[in-house]
C-alpha cells in the first residue's frame, strides 16, 4: 500500500455523559465524505484514543467502516504501550475492516525506548498484522523520537508501508524521505509546516486541520505537487493562524471548538481535557472567517 494525498485524523464524539456518541459521528461524516480528502484516520491522537478503552475503540472502528466507502482508505490507530496489546488492537481493527493501522511509539518507559526496542516492537506488530502498518512518531506528546535511521530499517519490512511524522523538524522529515525507499509513504503530521514538508518530499499528510478545512489542505497539497510555489506559500500563510490554534495552541479541545463553529458538532473533549475558553472560541472564529468553505 502506497499512501499519497491528504488524510483527516477524525475526532471521536462524546456526549454530555462522557460516552462515545456514535449518533454524532454519523451526523458529522457527510461533511467529510463530501470533501476531496483521500481518506480518514480514526483513533489517532486527535481521536483521543489514549483516553478510551478497547471496547469503545472497537465500536468507533466498526461504525467508521460502515460510513467510509471502500474507495477511500480507513486507517485505524492501534498504538498501545505493550507490544502484545498493540498486536491485539491491530488484529481487532483489521477484523473490523481497517485498511491499514497507525501505531504510535510506546513511550511510558522513555529511557528504554531505544532504536532496537522500536525495531522489536514494530517488527512484531507488522509480522502479525493482517493489514499494512504505518509507524507513528509524535515526540511532542510521547517524549520519545523514532529516528530516521531506525525508521529506515523498519521500512525494509514488507508489511510496514509508511510513517506519520508529526514533528516540525524539516531536516528530520527530509532524512526520513531520503533514507526510506520510494514505496514507503512519509506523511507529515503538522499543518503549520505542511508546505515545507511537501517540498522535502513527503507523499502527503495526516493533518488535524484537514478535518476542519479539507478543501484548503488538499489545495495546498495540489499546489505544491504542481510546483505552483507562490500560491502554495500564500495558502500556507493563510492556514497558519488556524493550524496553530488547533495544534500547538489548544489541541483536541481547539479542534472540537472550531468544528462546532463550522457547523459540525462532535461534542466535548473527554476529561481530563476541558473545553477551550470563550476567548479562544473568538480567536478561532476570527481565524476561520477568511475561509469560504466554513461558515462561522
């Protein structure tokens, strides 16, 4: 599997009783399906998967599979702290219809998460997975770094098809692209530096912003692909204020607040996360007002 284009890591809706809200999920999906997005990710970091149990996760995957057509890839986050838990989550996701899985680096025992530990972990997951595996590096959250040299060794495995790199270090992204084969999909995870990552050679992105501004994110991908650099740079600059508010600024609560402003209510963030302040909602409203694809 070779992944190219823009994917949206979708939020998980929760109701006022802090339960997974599949009705809200079904109501939100037509917006995303009507967009030009390549495919979708559920149970990633923006899906608050780390705050959910396995039963809840399986319900979300099962529902997503009924909503996402076979023509668009459905990627499921199956990262867990233990290798065996990741193996089990991956097998369940595959049984429920995932096209591929996105496996976050384990990180609780940070000092022992060496390159060799990552190779053992991901190799075991890949060898037991019925579907292709994507590596997932998110150092800002996990506190560990899956280095390009380690990723390059893992890229040799026939069932490891790519990697999401959520950092903004363009030199590391460039190294990932250079050290891995052309068939290995390096996907950017930061909308704030998406254009720079595309210039470095990534094959696309898994961007929180794509769930909010899908047309603009896909447009940026197409402009960079077509070497229309002045237009791409201008669009990247336009996206920056929103991207910063819903990523480094306010994360999942910011994304959910922005989606509600855009007419897509996916509920509250799950505790211990809390909704953003009214001042942040106002800042989001102002930043979104420049985009025709949303009405705020």
